[in-house]
């Protein structure tokens, strides 16, 4: 019988007569390494990803055979450790760092050494914890779940011991509370004044962990829920994670809620505040609305005279009323300190009387003051009123003057804005009268008029004095000839309102209130090729044209001269098939051409050869004087020119070539040469650059093979301009 391996620990079992002379080494491995690992072996394994298997080998050391397995690594997802599906105990230590909320499970694999979890039960090992687990070949479970007697110096429970087992409810976040019972369950409660860690600021979902008023909650925290859209959901809740929050045991029926005040312990908006509810005894919890209001002390009343208490719905403050009152208003510049008057506008002032100061020579001194010292000689002093000593308090205010021979009963408003600066070196403050027994003058924002006729126009001929002009149908207004006043006038029939130009033509403004007649004319003698008809527009619209005889293209036989319009034209030659012959020549290139481009498409000779290009004059094709070079991309080969432009070096017999070579005139008969070609299927690009000085004017170009081969494919053409 041959040797084989045991199912559970994968130990080699020697068959009868096997391993003669070597069975001792196998036995030592089994006893001293493998069985020893299974009984007391320790291994540390680094894990990653979402699933990983312990290694499992037959007859040799592996991870899965050890009794104690310490797992470490950083995990960001739920993780499953696969162990062999055989009967075995493990001591598992979870030393990983894992993202909060993710699980770490031990599962049997579908095969020994496999990383696919089977469908059996699994065990969750919390981070930082050690557990003893047992695999029965399919399911993984806790090896110890019952102890009859235990003695320990320190015992830590992962969940609170229930009251039925002699435990107390959790005491986290229940400071200053007392232990109470509803007859069945014990809980921590408070009387009279309740407490909550935080209070809501908006409608929330009543479940799970969340952040409220800047405080991150944990399970067991008490929360005053006061802003639900469905106000019947309001109340004090205990945070549950995961799951729905529960109403606090000391706040879950009407008699506990009615008359209660809740102290909020933390939170950026509500921390330190107290809240009371309108919920009454006899109302139904969860059905009747529970409204909460903040209990807040009044803001400080120091220096808040002549102000009113207002609220924005959440907080109260002292504010100045929109309409302010004063006893009197000044009618001229006054001294404000060390000589303030005791009488203003026939009103004898008393201590703390309020005065509107509006006529100061230094307008930044204007404002609302009160009499801080009654004037007696040089002792009188006025001080800015406390409800009008900031820009925000003065802006948009209306001041009512209560007494005065001249200004009693009037109302005043200021142009001063909240963004302005109050006081010395600040912003000028002016006051405008809103009500008067007469008319409001222009200087104070009025018109100075008692009536304004319908369809009238207000005009000012004199400073700060408005009058009305009422044009009839078809009339207009203008400044009179003396430039001293506005007047109504009737334009003449067909008048445009423009001054006369004294003749016919196109009207142009030549200065302030002056015009002149102008005519469009062609250049002298029409030498620029421009023609104009009806230049003054009298017979209709003027027309401008170009004399076509003056238009010269850059490639015809007429050289451009003064007065001609030059239009560059790109001319395409006649394409020639490159399927036969040893040379292909293009003639008829005009002497005015400044750029010639030779283009190739699918050119081939069926033999390995260089593709050449030569230039020529009326005297013939030239085979010397070519200066430059060509090179194949990647530096595989390069060649200097002498007798021709080398468009491509050594084109393979199976390749075809395509590309373009451009000849650009430098001066006289000297030409610059640049361009490139590429081949297929070998894909060898070749670049060419150089120059050639011809013996005469360029009139022709010729394409040929360096070794005299014949063309057998493709086409060639030229473009010139």
C-alpha cells in the first residue's frame, strides 16, 4: 500500500514497506513539525483585500495547520478568512486595522487551500479580539459558549448585563440620573429638570449614528428632538446603533413630559440652553404635537434707552424703532460741546431732551443727540443718542420732530447708509424733509412745484429751480438760440432735427453741432483698381467695385505692378500614373511660381532602390549641385545628396511609398528643399532637407529611381503657387 496524507492535518502516512531507509525523516517531520504545529504552533499572517485563504500543504509546513493564527494588515472592506473544510480547532487573533463598520469573518472554504467561502456558518472576530473557533468540516462556530464557573480579577462585557441577570442599565451619558423602574425594566431617569446631550436644529432621521449641532453621537446618547416636520415625533430619544432610536424611559408618557424643562449639555447652537414644551398631561404621545420653546433671559438693558425688544424667532435683542422721535430740530449750525444752546427753534431744552442736528457746517457732526448738560453759558453739552450712535441704527430711519416754531410736526430722512462711517473723519450726513406745509424744494429732493401738467417735461433753466414745458402733438423742445433756456418749437416739414449741410451728399458730423456733406470717391485715376458709382448717394446707394483687369494671381504670366490686386492661387498639376517607365517628368511650371510641392501616393518599383527627385530649367534636368541629406527615423540610415534629392532611402521591394517634398524659392534661382516620405507595410519614415541653386528659372521636375528601376504602382502629382 503506497503512502498517503491524512484528511485533517495532511500528515503523510507511510504505507507498509514504503520509504525504506528514509521513513525516519518523514516520521520526524510528522511528529516534530506538523503535529507540533497543530498542537501549539503559532503563525502571523498579513491579510489584504476582501478574502484570503490560509495556505494548506500536504506533508509540509503551512499556515492552516497551526493552532494559533495572528492576522494583521490594513483592511478597508468586509473581509473573510478561509480555512480548510476539515475538523480542527483554531485560536484566532484579529490584529488588523480595519475601516469602521466593516466585518471580519472566519469561514470554511469549499476546498482545502481554496479562497471561496462555503455556505456554512461563519464566526465574526472583532478587531483587537482573540477567539477560539472550531470547524466541523463545514460550519465554523465559537468553540466555547458556556462556562459553569468563572473566577477573574477583571471581567469586561461587550454588552451590558441585563437586569434579569443582576446587571444595571448602561450608565454612559446618564450623569445626575437615578435608577428607576416601570415595574418590568430598570432604567436611569431624572425628575423635574431633564437632561439631553444635544438638541436638534432641524428635522432628522430617528435612527443610527449622526452628527447633531456639531456633536458626533454614540449609542446611548440622549437627544432632545424638537424640530421634526411631524411635531408628534418630538421628545427625548436614546441613540441606537444600528437601528431606530427609542424614546427615553423617563420621557415616554404624558405625566413625565408635562411641565418638564430640558437642559442641553453640548452643541454649538443649543449647548447650555434650556427648553420647555407645551405638551400637557392627558395628551397622547406620538399622536399630539409636542412643541418646544427656548427659555432665555432678556438681553442686557444697559444703555438701551428708547429701544424696543424684538425677536427673529430664535433670539431676542434690543433694537431701534424705524421711526425715531426728537423734541426739536436745529435750523442752523450750533456748538455741540462747551456751549450747546439751551433753546432750539423756540423750544427751551431740558436734560435728556433729544434734538435732530442737521445744519452743521461740518456735516459729519449731523445726527440725533440728547442734552447731556443743559446749556448755561459755556457749559451746554449734547451727546449722540444711544439709539443713533452707529451707522446701522441711523440708516433708513425716519425722524419725527415733536415741537418747534418752524419745524414742529415735520418728518426727516437721511441719505446716510449702514456702510458709511459715523463721526469725525467719516461720511457726510444730510437730512431731507419728508413733510412740509408748502412744497419740497429741489435741494431737499423735491420739485418745488405744487402741480405738474399732464404730458409735461421738467426742465431747469435756473439752479435748483424746475419749470414745466408741455409740447403739443408734433412739437419738440430745444435750447433757444441764446443758449439761455429751454423752449418748445415746431420742426419744419420733413425736418430731421439736424443742422443743414448746405448741399447734397452723405451727412458727416464735423464737430460739436456741425455737419457737412461728403462724397465717396475712387483713388486718383482709378489706379488702385477701385471704381465708385453715385458717390454722394443722391441717386440711390453708392456702389464700390474692383476692376477685374487689375486682379493678378501669383502664378500667371503677369508680374504684379503698382495698382494691381495680387491674389495667391494654388495650382494643381495633372496627376501621372507611376505604373511604368523609369522616370516621370512634370513640365510647364510658370516662372512666377515661388513654391512647388511634389506629392507621392503608393509609389513602388518592385525592387530595393532609393526614390530620387531632380529639378530642371528650360535647358534640361540638372544632375549635380544638390546639397543636403536624408535620414530614416530612428537613425537606422542616412545619406548625403549630390546628384539628386533623395526622397526615401532604400525602399524595400515589397513596400510602397507616400509623402510630399516641398521646393521653396529663397532668392533668384536658389531653392530650399524639405519634406518626407513613409513606406508600408514596413513603416519606415524618411526625412529630407537641403537646397539647390539652378542654372536658370525652374520650369520642370523629374522623379526617378537611383538604380534605374521601373515604376510599377501608385501616382505622382505637383502643386505650385
